[in-house]
C-alpha cells in the first residue's frame, strides 16, 4: 500500500471513530461561589436541551420531580459566574448537600428554583 493510501485510510478511520463516539450533551463546569465571604467550590451541570436536564436530574441526583420543578416560576438568584463556561449554556443544575437547583441563564443572571433532596448528595 502506498503512503498516500495509508494516510487516506487513517484519516477516514479517524473521522469514522469521531463520528461514532457519543458527544456529551452536558458539561460539568467547576465554579467558585462567594457564599457570604466563604468560597464554595462546586460544579454546575450545564446544558442547552431541557430534556437533557431531566436525564441529569434522574440519573445523577435521583430527582423524580424535575418536571414539577421545571414548570414552576424561577427567581433571579445569582449573576452568571464570570470566568466560567456556565454562560455558554441555557440551563444549569446545581446540587450541594440536600439542595437541588435548576437554573435558566437569561439577562446575565441565573434564574432558579430549588428543592430539597430526600437524602444529601455525597460531596
């Protein structure tokens, strides 16, 4: 096999595997929040497709009331954390201890609604 054919074969093989590999529909973004003078190191699970949020809520956090939470009115909570990729997405999930929050990114703020989990999430 000539060198040109080998290069073409490996290029096609690489493209094929890249197309087959599943792309994650969400991103886990590390964030540092200021909680009344104390730095809280946590992660936001950011996504654009609302149904992906339901999968995250059910599979990672065992939240079964996602639809109820999503339908409710959200309040302006915090500015989008600067220097993070949270602002690149339409929605984010934040879970800390027994708190579970669903946020919508609009107008430079995270608008959210939260609930308490049945048991605290392991940190």
